[in-house]
């Protein structure tokens, strides 16, 4: 992306000269918060699903052993 549009990448990591640093930091912090929150939620959903699948497989295995 930096090869195609270096201005875009520069704008992501350094605030423009005429803006407030506090406002820029708040905006970037909110964006990172959304990304990290989505990643945390995805990880949590994956773990819950993996536990449920493991319980289901164990239950089926136990039923086969009893029969």
C-alpha cells in the first residue's frame, strides 16, 4: 500500500500539521479499539465453538463405547 499511496500511509501514522494531536490520537485510538475488539470477539467465539465441538465429539465417542 505504501508503494501505491505513500500519502495515505503517512496520514495513518503521523497527524497532518494543521490538526490537534489530541483529536488525532482519539480518532486513531477508536479505530484501533474497534479492530482489537473485533479480534477479541472473534477469538472468543472461536474458542466457545471449539469447546462445544469437542464436547459433542466426546459425547458421541462415549455413546459408541457404551454400545
